[in-house]
C-alpha cells in the first residue's frame, strides 16, 4: 500500500505546501526593487521615481496598506501609478488611505481594466490557453458581458485633488528639481481604450525628459512610444507572470509582450529607435487568485541619471 499511494500522497502534500506558501507568505512578502535608468540630460541631478502598480486592493488587506504607506519614507521626487488599483468595489477608501502619504508628492497616473471593472472568477489555466491562441484581454476575445463596474471616479477625483496628473489618453507636465518633465499616457490597451492618435507627436522639444506611461505593455503601444522617440516607457499589468517557474521565469504575461520582459528594466526597439522599458510586477493579485510564486509583490524606486 505504501508503494502504491506514497508518491501521489507526497505530490498532494507538496502541492498543498506550495499553495500555502504562495498564498500565505509570498503574496504578502512585499519588496522594493531599485534600478537606475540613464535618461536625463548631461549634468542633471538624479531623480528618484517611485512606481506603484497593480495594487488590486481588497478590503482588510492591512499589511499591504501599511507597506504602501511606508513607501512615503523613501521621499521620492515623484510617483507614477500605472493602474489596476482595485480588486474590490468597496476597496476605494482603504486604497486612498494607503496611498494618502504618497499623494503628498508630485505624481502621474493611468488606469487599468481593474480600475473600471470588478474581477471575475476564472480558471488560471485560461491564461495559458489564450497565450497559445494569441488572445489577450479584449484583444481577440469577445467583449466582456455582465462586468461589475468599479467606482473608479472616486479614485480619479482623489488623485486629481492631490495634484496628480491624469494621463488617460493625455499629456501633462511636471517641474521637478528644476527639470521640465513631460508625460504622455494611454488608457488601458488590454480593453482597447488606448487612443494613441490623440497624443501622437513624440516628445516635447522643450522638456528635459519625456516619458510614456501605460498600464498594459501591449506591443502596439510600446512600438508607438518608441518609434516616436520616447526614451523611457513605464508599464505594469503583467504581475511579472505571478506564478513563475524558479530559475526559468514567467509562463504568461497576459498581453503580447514576451515573457523575458514580464518585469523589470529592459529595452524596446521600433522604428529604428530604442527606448528603456520598465514593467512593474505590481504588489497585488486578483482577489480570486491571491497567490504568487517565485514572483514577490513589489514597488520600484527608479533612479533617473544623466545619459552616458
């Protein structure tokens, strides 16, 4: 009997231990990643940019809220929020309380699909099937039916009241530490709300730095920003793969970017030009799949330095 059932029972126990680790520990093991990006004019002083993404706030997530509040202690020069703040229609007050200290700093934001719509229970294996079929979000899939609408307007109003720039298919500017920073943002390509034609035209000639901001790093958006000459593009959405294979990495990205660039700093090439691309793995999960494996939740402190 031992020979017959020992292996299956061992596999079951190992699987249960993995789920317990992924849900009970790693999904709550918040990290800060630090990277440097050489994009500022020569002679400029470095700027520190805090990127937060994919918070997916659910009521009662006290540890996440405390961690987000603590990030204000980094004293960033400005904040970039790349969307998917909610995974609970009732989570807006706790989200704004957690982000309150960060809203004392200059900032910009775009929204993701989970800011607009509540999550649905899905089989996680569908992400693999959709990848194999070349389908992602509403890009190739039928339109969503019966989606729960989130109260995203309250988030927008609070961000706007704090002075953060709304980059929803829009441009905006900040002056930080004596530098003129120009931003161009898109609404979420994952649900086909991006309208690059409204913001096309490339970097602003009189700005010291122009940055592209988008929630989901779909290739059409990255290509447009890069071909237009933006030296830096910031995105989120992928969760870094969320459930990764140790020493291998992400299996899916939930968009059409390759898995090698599911998170972190890389480059993107289009139209004969090259841009720095940073994709945040985010600090949350869909409320129905509250697990992470080999991909801890994160925020990133990017230090922008002068170009070589």
